[in-house]
C-alpha cells in the first residue's frame, strides 16, 4: 500500500510539474508576441498565430451599449507596421491567469496601453491557444478596452 501511495504521489507530482511548465510556455508565447508587437516585427507576429486566428474587441460606446468588433489579422499587422518609428507604444502586461488542458490553453492577461508616454486605455486580453508541432499558437484573441477601473 505504501508503494502504491508513493507511486501515485510521484505521478501526480510529475503531472503538476508538467502542467506548470506548459503554463510557463504559454506565458512565454504571449510575452514573445508582445515583444514582437513592440518591435513591429510582423514576421514574428505572424509566426506565433494560427492562420485561422480570430481577433475581436469588446467595448462600451458613448451610448453605454456593449459593442463587439471583429478585426482582420492582416489589417492588424498592417496597422502595427504603419506606426511611425518615432512613436512609442507599449502594452504593459499586468497580470496572468493561465489554464492548460493538453493541447489547448486559455490565458487571461490584464494590460495597460501607453502611447508616447501617455496612458491610452486598459483592459484584459483573453487568449485561446493550441499546441501544434510542440509550439503554442494563438488561435483567438479578444480584448476589452476602457479608460477607468484599471486595476487588474
């Protein structure tokens, strides 16, 4: 009985360690995505996403209504590349909550967006990722955007 308990303890310990390692891999993928974003490295950005990626944003309009907007990834890439090099922009990641189940992961990532040193907005990025060929790829990204209540 003691041997069985020891084997189970080792198995569950290894499983938890592997899952924590995968969570760290997901976090690294997202961090690398934003490093490429800040460098305006469109090739790197394209390499980290699935060709079927979906981009959406949720916001509240001036009338107080919730608005869901879908963006084309190629237009997103073009807009990132078109930002003048003299302009500084940064999406500061403020928190991570990551869940992994085999080849699928979800990451809830708080952020603040700054442009030329000025606060623009904050919110949460919700990433869905899939593990393909031993690499995590972003398949879905939806974010919220607001100017108040920015504690994530």
